[in-house]
């Protein structure tokens, strides 16, 4: 039997005799299908009938191509073809226009076909550990691409118009052959994650030009000192630990100064409180005495002696005395309410100042890395945690 006949026989055999347990996976109806590491040489033909699929993982096999019938899986959102033997991205894959995540790491790719522009919904593309020597400009036409994993390739430069990829938030370029920092990256102010580990860069520019930057990794480059970055940027590389420790010390000193200022303000407010409390106490005592006298009058049916002291020659009638007491109580309560209202106003000012302080601190500590797709997806994390400058 010739080589071609043996190959055809093997393919037919793989279609008819699936590995143990695969038939149950195909019949499960689950929208997620994981056929990784079964050593398939071709994708089982039954997969193309599973039009309910949303995620398909076929990593770690021996695939050299993907059958055309896969275009029937128009509901597919995630396709993982890492660790296979693909020389090109199959055109059938480029017709899956609803894909949002495409993983092609550790294959034999040197370029991307023009048809990759069809993937208009793509948000995450991994092509690490391939053989790219030039950056594929076809990616400019993917308006929603946010995460681009391009580590462990053979790039020496980046195109000067890379800034056109305005949706890009995470860019991994570790393990390439850059000898200088690509200046075009300074124009990409929207970048949040930038990884340039394991290159040959000896000097980095001031990265304050990247205001959105949250993580910058420069480890294993021949640099003399860490790059200058914003106060909230996490950096990874030689000398980064000392920079971060110094930053923490400055932050703690600032917090102590703010706390001391807050304590001084609180002490000043507390120093004024005894006067206010003294006034309130006198008003309350006066009001209480007047109310007690009124009750005694009602009980005994006579005007208390205390009410006429100091004015014995001009005794008051019961009606006059009652009216005088009511006016006094009303006046005292009005004064008391005014003082309490003033206290409430001061208290509201203190609360406002407290809220402003807490909000500032919360903004300083907040660190969001949502929607960057740096981790593979869900339970497949172990299979795809390949990136970075580890």
C-alpha cells in the first residue's frame, strides 16, 4: 500500500473509530466541546454537525488543516487551535464571522491571509510561538480587537502606523527581537497592558505618555534602570521591586500626612464643641425649669412662688403667667432648634469631607483588569497559561 493510500485509510479510520469517550462528548449537546490532546490528524467530521457549539477547543493535536464544513458552525464564538501543525490559517476559519476569540499559538504560521479581515467580531487573537517576522497589517481592519498575543515570534520592528489599532488594550510582544523600544507604542495612549519581556532593549523612554497603562513588563532586557511610569502602574523586571517599595513608602507618608491633617481638623472642631454644648445645656435647663413650673401650676391651681419672685408688688394673673411661660418655652425651643440646626450643618460638612477623602483613597487603590482576556478562558486556564516573561 502506498503512502497516500495509508493516509486515506488512517483518515477514514479516525472518522469511524473515535477515541474512547469522544462519541459521548459529541452527543452531549453541550455548547462547549473540548477535543484537546487526542492526537487527531483531522477534525472529526461529526463536529461540523454540532451547530449549537459556541466554544470548540482542539488544542494539542496534529491538525494540518481544518475542513471546509466547519463553516456550518456559525454560532461559534471561541476556537482554540493551539499546539497543532498549521502552516496557514485555514480559509474556512476566516468564514466564522461571529468568532470573538481565536487561539493559534504554537503552530507554524508565518503570515495571516487577507481573509482574516472577515473576522469583524474578533476581540482576542493569540498567535504566540509562531514564525512571524513582520507584523500583519490585516489586523488593522479588525475594529474590536482588544487583546493581541504576539509573543515568541521574530519581530524586529513594528509598523509606524500601528497606532491605528485604537481598540487595542493589551499587547504582548515578549520573546521577539527588538533592540530598541518601538516608538510607535508611545502613540497608543489607550494601552493598558504592555509586555516586552525577553527582548534586547537597553533603554526605555518615559512611559508617562501612556496614561491608561496598568501593567508594564520589561524583564530580561539589558536595561540599567527601570523605566519611568505612572504612580499606579505595576511594573515587572529588574529593579522593579525597589521602585515599588519606594512608591509604597511615599504613598504611606502621604496617607499619614492626610490623616494628621484630618486629625487636626477634627481636634479644631472638638475644641469648639464645649461652648456649643454649654449653650445648649443652659437652654435645656431653662426650658426644663419652665416646663416643671407650668406642671406644678396646673397641679396646685396656683402660681408658684418662684414665678413671682423679684416682682412681689405686681402679682400676675393665672392667664398672664401661663401666656408668659408659653412664650418663654417657645422662644427657648426656637433658640435650641437654631443651635441644633447649626450643629447639623457642621456635621454635614464633616461627612462631606470624609466622603471626599474615602473616594480619593478608593480611586488610588482601584486596579481593574476586566475584559483584557489575558487569561485563556474559564476552566481552560491550565492549558493555555503560556504567555508573559516567565
